[in-house]
C-alpha cells in the first residue's frame, strides 16, 4: 500500500496575542529537565527524597525541585509561564513540520514549547481526531478548527506538564473527549485509566495499543497505532521513553525498570515509525558519536539530521529498525558499546543485570554530557 508525505505550510500563530520577539535571552525550554536545570542554577538544589509511595525510592535520584515540579502548583505555574514565553519566541513553532498521509490517516507533529511535539492523528474518513500529549492547548484547538475535525481522545504518555498540561482545557472545550493514561501517574483530567496492553478503538480505522513502560515516571505509557487497522506501518508514540537516538531520564525508576521498558520498544517491528515527544535528535546523535564513534549508520543519520536542523525541519519520524542500529540506549546488548563504556560482564552476573548496568552507565554519561 503506497503512502505519501505531503508538506503543509506553517500554521499561523495560534495565540492571538503574539508580541514582538523578546530577543535571544531567556530560554523557552520547559520540559521537566529544563525545570530542574533552572532550579539548580538558581538555588543549587538541596537533595531530598520525598515519599513516592514506592519501596524502591532509595534507588531514585529525586531532588526537591523535581518533587515541586511534579507534585505542586509551582510546576504548573512554571509550565504556563514557559508556554507564554515560547509562543512569543516561536510564534510559528520551534520547528517546521510535515503531515504524513497514509491510507487516509493523517499524522501531524505539532511543535510546542522549545522542543516538544504533540501529535495529531486524523482519520479522514470519519474526521475523528486523536492527540498524543497536548502540550499547548491553543495550537491543538487551532488545528482542530482549521481541519474541522472532532477531538475524540487524548492519549497522554505521562504526567509531566509539558506532556499533559493541555488535558484539562481541551476537556473543557470538547467535553465528549476521552483522556487516556495510567492511574499511577496523576494524569490531569484522566477519564480512561489504562493497563498494560489495553487497546483503544477510535472510529473504524484507528486502533491503538497501550504499553506500560515505567522508568521516566512510574506510570509512563507508550501508544502503538496498529498498522493493520488502516493498512500502513505501525506508529509508535513514545513520549519520553525513547527519542531519536536517545531515551528519557530515569526520574522514577531503576535502570532495570527502564531496560525492561526499552526492551518493549525493541520487541516491536523494525518498520514501525517512531514519533517521540521531543526534538532532541541533533544532541542525541552527537552524544552517540561520543560513545560509538565508528558507527556508520549513526554517522549517516547525523549528517541528515544536521541538514534538517539547519533549516529547522522536524526529524520525526525515524523507524525502529534505524533506531536499533544507532540509538545507544537500545544497544546495551552489543559488545562494541559495552567495550566503549569500559564495561565487562562479571562471571556471576546475570545477562539482564549486566545490560541494566550498561544502561545505567550510558544514562549517567548522557546526564553529564554537555555539547561543546
Ligand atoms: Zn517527561
């Protein structure tokens, strides 16, 4: 079944109150990571381990700032402020995106904040729309009105405000819209709690499967649009679990937990298209170049990504087949990477435990990695 990619022009600013650009200073970044970075700069965060109601809390690297971000009103206020700043700084979005059309299903990345992507999935036969992680409710609303489609469901990967911040406003605007996510993650506006491998049907052509993938948060979920439901490739909306050549930070889980979630991704078909929650490709591939300098697939992808990013073009989607070749976080089983990290399996060490140790070391290096 043939499919085509159609370019769509940049949408006019969703915000009616776009002011003059404020100039180069003042980062518009607003993900959980940037919140932490800002807190660290401003207050030199003091370590504390809040109760997450989990026996493995001792293994978590949880700072007071992270607790404030996820558990209090301050996090939401921070997100709202960053949203305002980003709308001013990038009135047409941080990146230029394209709509992919496959057998009447349209997938459009919607840039938001400084590097987030929400994804709109529209079944053109019924005009039903689904949005994954509505970061900026204004841009989602603008899209729905422009395309004259009905928002049937919000698929939320996790609780962080840069992924779930639009849920409540959209629910208020479109009150028949369902909100999916995991109960354990305090998803705002949640109406349909999901368990591992639950399926979600939207109209006749869209069937999603939810996979429980903890590690970044305790209730993280990824969504697989089943290719068989519409006669195209399957599409994975991976939130903050997997990015192009990267993986999310392990805020609320051990390396072993994260490894098991990453293995869920690796078990999926190589033709699956990957639609991650952030535009991190360039940074991630430069880090990958550091740890696996001789990887030819990675070098080719890096050259392509540099070209795309020089024109601020979106780098989604890649395929899982590609990711398995260059994404170091999906390659903990390869000897080349293990050696590059200076690790060796201990004689009494279980293979999975060893791979978790490889992943932990990789994540540690990425956390410390500073570009240039
Ligand atoms: Zn997150």
